[in-house]
């Protein structure tokens, strides 16, 4: 077993090894999805605040009459 799967635990059967590797793979995939969803959520928040700041700056220039340069 060790020559075929060098990261197997001592005394671990091939079925146990495959089940453990599948569980680790699913955990890693789930973690990547959670991290990507958090990153996309933060980008959405920044986009919304960016629109508000840009609109406020644009309206300020329109109504107050501040000219650029």
C-alpha cells in the first residue's frame, strides 16, 4: 500500500485511503467556494459604495459648481 500511495497511514486499507482522500478533497473544494463567495460579497460592497461616492462627487460638482482644474 505504501508504494502505491505514499501518504497513506500505516495499516490503512485502500478503501479507507480513498474515502479519506475524497473527504479531504470535498473539504478543500467547500473552503474554496466559501472564500470566493466572501470575496465576491466584499467586491459588491465596494462597488455599491463606489457608486454612491461617485454620484455624490458628481452631484457636488453639478450643484455647487466646483470645476476640475
